[in-house]
């Protein structure tokens, strides 16, 4: 019988490293949060402090998509200036 406790080392490393919550850089969490509210405001989406579970997934997706777009643009500018 298969025992769930006998996972290989590779599987344990994979599951432990990929799904961590939180930012790698402590100040990044606040910067991303500020960006989220700024983008929501630009898109005309009413984003409240705290719980936003009543926000339609389409609107939440727009916010996240524009965040990614802006972060990629910033990274491209930074790479081009080096």
C-alpha cells in the first residue's frame, strides 16, 4: 500500500518552495498593495480596504492583469537602461 508519508525529497522540495504566501522583499507587499488600489481607481473599480470577496472575478482579473502589465513594463525599462 502507498504511504503518503514516504514522499521523495524532490516532491517535498517542490511542494515547499512553490506555494509560499507573501513577498520576497518586505517593502514589496505594501508597494504592490498601493499599486492595486491605484490601478483599481484608474479602472473605475470600487476596491475597499479589507474584504473584497463580493468583487466580480472579471474586475479582480482586470486589476491583476494590469498589475502584471505594469510590472513587466517597469522590468523592461529597468533592463533597457542597464
